């Protein structure tokens, strides 16, 4: 289904896209970031927090490291300020990159088991499927953020994968 090279490419894409978002977030005011824009999580900042929370949660399942506190409902409040979000986003993107670089094909075989707070039950799925979901989740919520930022008068970077700069 997926390869280590796919994971490295998607980790690079994630970091590239988030670097552009960090630049915009740092330039925007807190009120603009927190304005309810009618998205699923309401604001740009809440959606960014949820995405970061989700990345940290999935990485804890993949690499066995620390995960975030709370559940999905708490995810929108992961970081209190844009500066802290930017710092934690940068560190998490590095964690994702290092994990992806460490993968061998055999690491992508088998199942992943965890307790899902969203479903309130134990879940078991193929690891490769979970990794594909992880990267898809990032793209989904960044698309929401991109739309909200555009509506707020910002100019997010292009999101097309083929435009991503070489390493």
C-alpha cells in the first residue's frame, strides 16, 4: 500500500506546508486567528491546534513517544498562543520527519492497535492504512485552514505536491 519513500515524501510535504502556515500565523493577529469562520472547528487557530493535536496523537501511536493530553474536544485548545503553536508545530514536524526517515519496508507491515477516544473502543487496523490516514488527515485540515486564510485576505502558499521544492 505505502512505502518508506512515500512516508518521507509526505513528511517533507507536511513540513513544507506547515512552514508556510507558520509564517502566516506569526503575521496574523490573535483576534483574526480566533475569529469563528464557520468551519468544523470554528477558527483558523482551533483548526490548527486540532491538526497539531492529531499529529502528536498519531505519532505517539507510531513511534511510542509522548502524545497530547485530552480528547478531540480538547484538541482546539492544545496551545494557548500562536507563538507556542508555531514552536510545537516545528518540533512535531521534525519528529514526523525523523520517524519517516527511520522506516524500512518491514516497519510498515502488520496491524496497529489502540483505544480510540472518538469511537470509545479498541481498534485494530493495518499500520499502512493508519499512516495513509495520518497524512490524509493533515491535508484535509490544512485545506480547511487554507480556505479560511484565503477568506481572511491572506495568501497561503500553493499546496500542489508536485510544486514542493526538492529536498
